[in-house]
């Protein structure tokens, strides 16, 4: 097998775009959905991103785990 040229990395994205599939939007949607299901620390570690970025994604997607933890704590006390 021959070496791939760096420009080849854009080829699948361009082909999808020609077919009317916008992978950037789908990627963002998937990342925001994931950020609502995982704590920021775990999300950051799994994806290799900075914790501040993971926290920002959670806040933007309304997946704030501190609010969730507080709600669970209140449920257990009543």
C-alpha cells in the first residue's frame, strides 16, 4: 500500500459534502449528545480535550452534571 498524501484526509469529507451530507454538523451533534451523558472529566479524558472545553460543551448542551447531582441528592433526601 502506498503512502497517503495529507490532502487525501479531506477527500472523504468532500465526497460526503457532494452527496449532501454535512459531517461537521453530525460530528457536533454527536459530541454535544455525548456531553450530556458523561461527566466533563471523563469526556475530556476520552476525547483528549481540555477539561474547560468539555465543561463548555456540557453547559452549551444543558448537560451540567452538577445540576444533575444536586437533583439526585434532593430526591434521596425526601
